[in-house]
C-alpha cells in the first residue's frame, strides 16, 4: 500500500472527469502552454504556406475592402466622415471587424476540424479555440500596422487627424472583441456537431452582422436616416466596440459609457454560455462528428 501511494504521488498530471460545466482550469491550460504555442504557430504558418502571396493576404483583404467601401458608401452613397479621410475611416472599422470575424470563423469549427486529434489524445479542448484567438492577434497586429502607415500618410498630407487621449484603452476593446468572438465561436462549434447545415449560415450571418455593426458608417447616421431600424444597431454590442475604436483612433463619433457597459455584460454572458455548452459538448461530440 505504501509503495502504491508513493507511485500515485509521482504522477505529473491527473485526468479527472469535469463536474462543473463552467470549468476552465487555468492551471491545466498553463501546463499545456507548449501545445498552445504549437497550435498558434500552426495557425499562423500553415494557413498560407502553400499560397503565392503568403502573409500578404493579411494586407490585401483589408485594403481592397476599404477601397470598395470608400467607393460604394462614401463616393456613391455620399456618407460623410467629417474631417477624417473616408478610406482611413473605413480601414479603422474593417481592421477591428476582421479580428472578430477571424476569431469567430476559426473557433466555430473547432470540433469538426480537430475531430481526428481529439479522438486520439487528451489535452484541454479549450486550448484549440484559445490558440485561434491568440494567433489572430498576430494577424491583427499586421493589419493594424497598415492602418498606422496610412494614418501617418494622411497626417503628413495635412489631414486633420488627432488621437483621443483615451487611446490607451484600445487594447482593452480588442480583448473584449476577442472574448466575444471566442464565446460565440464555442457556442456555434457545439451546435455544428449536431446540426451540420448550421455551418452554411455562418458566412451569411457574418456578412449581415457586418452591416449591423456600423463598420462602414457612423452609428449616429443610422439613427437619423433609418430611425425605425436604428435599434438593430443600438442593440448590437459589436457596433459599440467599432464606434469606440474609431473614437479612440480618429477622434470621430462618440463614446457611450452605457453602450460599452452593455457590451461588456453581453460579452461576459456569451463567453460563459459558450463555455458551458462547449464543456458539455466535448464529452460526447465524438459520437456525432
């Protein structure tokens, strides 16, 4: 008995069934940090490994989207952006929006895309969606450098551009965006394991959500032009993140303390609901995937 007890004390890791739906064992995640970094490297390196332009796709997508939005919404539709150049206005919104969509798309296919790995070896399943959120921070950093480049370009050309004094809180907005994308992604990933056709609606839903998130227009504009439908934007937490991001980076628009409080509340709720469903699904997903 003493010898057995001594052997038990020598175990480095102990795998136990989860009794708590909200379980997020940070200690266990930290123990598997090398695997987390490996997944991050995989997400960053292998995605564009066999492409001609490689990481340049990180830059091409926001630039072309910004140009398209500038032509359609600012030149044709006549949406005004004040003293801020329309292209820079759109680039700020798209850069932040792209981080959310990358997190959501990457985490929404967790169980289906990693079924072969999950079925062979144990590790905390939460590591996979976490790696997506972290790796997309690197992509966001590359795209944000492009925004800084054009910001300096327009500033040197004489455009009236000023940073808000609260710009130091910008990383906090990105963190909220990532957590919201993680929560929604875990929730959708759990649903896709049972309802395969649900994955086809994600792309359409994201495109529709973009137009309701004030990516290419100020929130105040939709309230004036379409007062009957303004509530769709006002109740969208993503709209407050994007509007506040432009306020911090370009000093245009407005900041709503009530709106940001609402956004933070929704983000926390979505994350814990997503974690609950994710933990429940990981116990039996292998039978349905």
